[in-house]
């Protein structure tokens, strides 16, 4: 019970500190929300959404699940997306994956993980689609590359939802962005940005896939050179 008591104590200390520095802090936020971002991220506890972006409560409307999936059959995702776009009028939808993602690595392993295997079906489809490229990579590189491909695939899934397409047809936002978070340095790596129409999807996503492939090859050559010189 010490662990949960620590959380409660931290909560009280945080609340008191916020009210001391800004007495109206919670009163302003309790009256409603008007976030600019809808964040689709991984459930991994090492990915702190507000902390890594410097956002305050009320700025990011978020949904998290294993391996940041935007599955067309997931009613939770579709409901949250619709609420974010049609009711909160968010400007941006961000799909955020992260390197060393346990869900992505589990999909690669092909072992029995129980119920989560059903959830990872979409990632296994990505593996099948890009098997020629992925099979030519070392295991750690394959994992990084699959994380990137998974983010780009989820950006595509978001763009194909009826709620996003209806918004675009009306000349409204959102703008979709795909990023990867690095656990090693805490930085966000943008893979594709400013996707705001079906035309953007058709032109920008293929370019992002090609660009990240070239970048992965350059990074691999750099690591090989550094290893050869003993660094």
C-alpha cells in the first residue's frame, strides 16, 4: 500500500503547489475544455504525454492503447476521434509511437501472448506488407523500422475514417501528424506532418515511407562505420 499512498501524497502536494502559485488554476479548467490536440499514443508508462510536450491540463485530449493503434473497428477510438473533431474542434490529431514498443516487439516475435495477439493483428499485417524490407534488417533495426511503419499506417487509418473525411469535405481541420518518441533521449521524431486532405495522404505518406527508409539506411551505415573504427 505504500506505493498508492505515495501517489496520493504527491497528488496533494501538487494540488497545493498549483493553487499556491495560481489560486484560479483549477477553477478555470473545471469550467470546460478546449484542447488543440487529439493525441493517440501507446499505453506504455514511459511515454508521459503532457510532460514530454510541456502541455498543461486542458490542452491535449488523448487516447492510449497498446502500440498506439487507430483501428477502424475500435469503437473506443472512433468515438474519441469523433468527439475530438466534431465537439471539441481540435486543430491537430497526433499519432505517436515510440521506439522499443513492447506491442510492436510482441507482434514481431510471433509468440503466444494471449488476448493481446488479437489486438496486434494490424501490426502483423504491416509486417506482411513490408516483409521484403524488414527481413533485410537486424533485429533492433527491424523493431525501429516497424515502429515507424506502424505510426504511418495509423495516420492512414485516421485519415480514412468517415469523421475525418467529412471534416475535410467541409473544409475544416484536423491536421494529422505522425511522430515517434525516443525513450533514450526524450525527443519526438516527426515522420509526417501537415496532412490535411486526401490528396496529402496520397502524396505525403508514400514520401514519408520512402524518406524514413532512406534515413534508416543512413543510420545503419553510420553505426557500421562507428563500429568499424571502434567507437
